[in-house]
C-alpha cells in the first residue's frame, strides 16, 4: 500500500465484515455489499468534511449510533468517536468496495 491514500476514496459507509478477517487484518465493505446474517456489525460513516457517523452493536444486539470525527495521516486512518478513545488503523489495502486495515496499538 502506498504511504498516502486519497482521502476522498474513504468517504462513505464502511461495515466490518468480520467473517473475512484474517489474523490481525480486518475487512470492511462499503454499503451495498450483501452480508450474511450476523448478530451485530460495526460500521463507520466517513463523511467528506471529517465528521463520523455509524453504528456499533449494543448490549442487546440493537445498533447504537456513534458520532465523532475521522482523519487520515499518510496511510493511518484515525477514528475518534465522541465517547471513546481514538482508534488507529493502518490501511493495508483499499479498492472499490473493500478496505483492509490493521489496528495500530500503542497510539
């Protein structure tokens, strides 16, 4: 993956496709992907101006909305929900409809 990524290519809704994860690599699919049934999926809506929307599974498996902001620094995607600590991901691969990321620890 190049050291920098076109920010505009990240804009949209990305949902975790945990069935496709391999080791420490997480797979996210863009909206419109036909996911198999699952008890809960996290999603990020990365908006062009840097705001963040999305959902995460709640304690009763219902979706809980989340808000915040996001940033891109080189090949690191930084997700900062309003009520949680920032999450850093290294973008390993990005193609239309599919993004592979590796969580970065120690940030």
